[in-house]
C-alpha cells in the first residue's frame, strides 16, 4: 500500500438544517486516515494491492515428465448395468432396450482434463458506523497498521472464506448529521403531525366521526377520527435508526479479508460425440498433481493441447491475480476421464449410448422406448 500521508484533526459535521431522511452519514463525517485515504462508506475503497514481498519469491519447479496412461475400456457387463440403472431412473423410460438390447460394439474415447487452481487473498476497506454506547475511541492515539500488516486467521488452502476485522486506531466519535429534537432525542416524522396522508386521513372504522355506535368512542383511532401514522404511531416523531436516539456515532474502518479459490478447467476435445458439458460433473483417474506457491506449466505429456493449455492458464492466472491480490498457493491436476461409446441393437435398429466418468454416468439422447406420463 501507499506510504502513510499526514492526517488532519478530527472533523465534526454539524446537524443538517432540515431533515431530509438520509440513512447514513455523509462523506464529510469520515476523516482521512493515513494509509486508508481511498476508503469510502458503503461501497468500500476497492481491493488493495499487496505490498512487494521483502524476501525472494520461491521459483516454481517443473514437475516430472508423465507417461501416457490409458484406461482400458469398461466391460460389457458394466456397460449394461449402468444402462439399466439409467433407464430405471427415468419415469417415462421402458427398461426393455437396456435389458434386452444386444451390444454390438464398444469404443473407448478417454480424454484428459487439466485443472488449475489459484488460491488468493484479497483485502478491501470501508467506513462503518454504529450508535455510540461507550465503545473505546482510539483514533489518532497512534498511526493505524497498514491494511496488509493486520494479522488475519490462517486460511484453509483452496477453500473460500472471509473475515471482517475492525482496523485499530481508526474509531472516532461523531455527532449524528440528522436533525434531532434535542429534548426527546428523536427525529421528526415525515408525516408532520402523526397522522396519515390526506388520501388516508379519515379512520375507515368510524369514517372520521370518532364514534362507532352512539357515544362509543372508536377504538381504532381513539376518537380522533383520523388514522395514526404507522411510522411514528401518532407521535409525530420517531427514534433515529442511524444512532438509535444516542445522537452520536462511532465511525471506524472495517477491513474485509477474502480468500478465494480461482479455478479454470480445460478438457481435451474427443471425437466420440458426447457433449463436453457432461464431463463437468464426473471424476476421472488422477494422473498428475502438483502443488506449489506458484506452479510450473506441465511438460512431457504426449497430448500437446494439454501442455499448451497449462502454459496459457498458468500465465493468465499469475498475471491476473497478482494485480489486486496475494497468491498463497497454486495447484494443478490432470485427470484421465473414461468415455465408452456403446453401440447396441434393439428391435432390428442400431442405437448408441455413452458411459463416462468413474461414476459410470450414462448419456442416451435418443432412447428408443419412451412414453408420456401424466401425473393426476
């Protein structure tokens, strides 16, 4: 973060001349705090770039060259069992094609999936305010620590998390900017006199007379003939939500620390006909795993598209996430996802389905025996 600037004395904002109904203090309520000059109320000051490390950054090391691993095609019994289970899970599918169809061909189309995970920490700040109930006021006692100098909890790598921390030495006391009645410590209600607007002025129970039957006073309007304002309950004034009637606010800076696992996947195209979207929800056989502060692109794979994807994604992640966050750890994996294309014959016609992933999921877009079901 930028070097600390000279901070001025605390500024107290006077009450506004006329109550307009704002719900938060104006920007003038917040002091300029050294090291936090860009911090604003409500919207944060944007993500704060981390300082340059004072120690040498560990250099990534290339992983070992990987052999070309193939997963053998699944057995015919496994393919049939998966197909029967798939048909049984569909209310409108007959199980006959899955049980009685004759498998004529099985083709393996194994495919690689490369995944890069970059676990980052980012920090942002914003001004906050609370009603003053005697909390400690520590602004200007000493300079506050920098946003990246404040200790946070130890994160669990590759798991999203967040922590909000009140920045020390930024809490100061301010007079609420809203116009209060100094005797009641309340705000005037927008209704003006405790009654509803003219469109709904008269009590609907007594029609404005104040009485229901003869001399019986109307209970709803207490005999006034007019409905009370629902905001102030007929008092003409109400407690301020901002300061809860205390007329003073404790303003301070909150630091939000976010840990984010940023993930990108690359799946090698395969010519089986199965849509790649199907592979996003299944697992494969892990061939390679590398975890470092910053990883080195994979090398030595026979599939050059995976090597190229690794080089591209590693470069993109390191350029993108070093700008406004701190990279804590990277992890790259390569999986080999089994895909088997099954051709079968049923009632003299040829059909196709796919069995894929370690979970033996099935995709059969043109199942030959479906019906329309109506739920009564």
